[in-house]
C-alpha cells in the first residue's frame, strides 16, 4: 500500500515510530486503537498504518462504562 508507506515515512520524519505505540496503548494520550493489531494512535485513521485494517476506533474507557 502506497498510502500506508507514506504515512509511516511521515511519522518517522516526525520522530514517531508507528509500531512503538502499542506499549503506550493504556494511556489516554492515544485514544484510538486498531482492533486488528492493537496499535494505538492519537488520531483516527480510516486504514491502520501498521496492518491495513479498517477498524481504528476510539478507545472505550472505564468512564464510558466499559473497558
């Protein structure tokens, strides 16, 4: 995918590694999570840059009544 490669390259230029965010997925700093691979993001993508999945949704928190 050309789009995913472009996004990944832009993130690296900004000093952010897309794969490194899975460890930080428990913080509210990255409120969007891919349901396919579990990567967390600070913006909602239509297509996950890591796995190409189409389910990047807002993380549900305990305040929402779910985990």
